[in-house]
C-alpha cells in the first residue's frame, strides 16, 4: 500500500535522493527544470535554466547535479552553483537522465536523446575529477544502482526491456562486459529507475505498470509495491530507518490526477544509505 508524499504534479518526476545527513528527500521534474523537496512539511523548489535530472550528495549543504550539458555543485543554502565539468555539452540532441552515486563515491549518469532518439545515449562515471564514458549506444538510460558490497553495478536501456549487470573493480570501474540481469520483455514491462536494498535485492520502477518490482540478486521477481500512478519513474529508500520506499512518477501525456505526484510506501527491508560523492 502506497501513500501520497507530495501532491505537486511533475511532468517528468525523476531522481529521488534521500540525503542521509539532512534526512530530507530531493527529486526533480526534468521537463519543468526544477529540483523539489519538502522542508518541515512545506513544499519547496529551485528553478534552473536547463533540464536537471539526477543528483548525489557532496556535503550537508551541497549536491552534485547533472543537467543537460554539465555537472555542477549546487549549494542548498546560498542557492549558488559552480560548474564541475561538461556532460555532452556539444551534443544538442541529448540530456542527462538517470543517475546515482556508487559505494566508492563515484557518480554514474546516463544520457538520452530529448526525443529518445535510438542509440543516442551513453552511461558515464564521474570519479575524483574524471568523467569517463562507460557504455554507449543506449536509447533510454535507466536503473543505475549498485550492490551493497560495491562489486556489481546495474543499468538498463528501457527501450530494450532488459536490466544489465556488470562487475566492478576495487575503485568502482567496470571490470568486464555487461551481462543480462533480467529480461522484462518476457513480462511486457519497461524498466525505469532502480535502487538496491541492503539485502542486495533490486527495486525497479516500471513505466506504464503502476509498480515498483523487487528482484532477487539472481534476477528473479520477488514482489511488488503498487502505486496509483501508471508512469512510475524512479524509487529511493529513505526515512530514519531507511525502510520507506519513495517513488517519483510522471504526468507527461496523461491527464489523470494521480500521475506526476510523489509517493511512499513502508517496507519490511532496509535500503542502503545514499553514498557521498567524492569530487
């Protein structure tokens, strides 16, 4: 059973991030170029001049934010930004999409075409000042998440309806070629954002299916959390005990009142605390 966390209707809600030091959820409305949160029960947002989609926490007051053309550090108190590096700034076709910090302090970010142009996207990792392209020829990058021991990364191309996994070395870089984790084409589902809990199970938001599905480390479906919105885009664990599953949704192309709002559900398992990004 899920409940409403925030009633604001996002055109494309994405990138929920539970800041462990602030005990506060942040998320994005990509198409409206906004970062959203709630402070002491009150809705709050920041407006940007380009699409923003994902973030990792750097300190109690700073987030590393991925936009359509760059990484920048945003100070939540002074509301100032400083550029870290370009992100496909010379490619007018693409923008950032799904991203998450890994256990080593690197930040993975996927890109995609503004109109989901086939193969236009890639997945990158930013770590200690270096931005490196990891995987190319991706249409809709999603499901970036990591095993608790830091030895496995997951990602998806929503268009292909599969979630991949790849082994990581001691510094968090891919140590081999990606392998199939689970094939959702068999059930007709489309993988969107994902997060891995403390037991190593992957929770995947599934676009058009009104659910976040939980998969065991061997890729087998275990259970699901149902939501009132159909276009579920990304989950995140938070709350004081990390047992609250938050989920963003999207209202784009739909008229229903439930779409685009942000929801939560209590679970019986703990998530992982989001990892600090090392700049």
